[in-house]
């Protein structure tokens, strides 16, 4: 097994610009390379962004509706960016 290499980026912008280059150089994306974005403390709970953003909504139905709307927007964007791909909402 290959050694784990830690790479730290000073900012989100720096990460967006450089992380792919760190993993793959100038080559294309390759399966089998993994990225782990860890926390400074292993006891911290991992909470999805959606849950952090909408935790205050008391009604489960309202949270579900927002989740469905975001998913539909995601699918629409996929279809826009990759019209040659068959995007199926059932998967």
C-alpha cells in the first residue's frame, strides 16, 4: 500500500486551483486515488452540509422538500453540463 501523503492548502481558493494537479499532475482524473478531508480532532462529529444549513427547520417535510429541490437542480445542471450523458433521476 502506498504511503499517505498530507497536503495542506492555505485557502479554499488555493485548494480549488491546485488539488487536482497535486493528485494527477497534468494528467486526467484517475480512479483509485482518494482524497480525505479530515478534521483536526477525531472526536468531532461529521455532519453533512445540508444538515448544518437546514438543522433549524422543524418540519421534516420541509427539509425533505428542500432536499428534493436541490437534487433536481443538481440533475438539471448535470444535463446542462453533460448533455451527451443519460442522466436518470431514479439512480
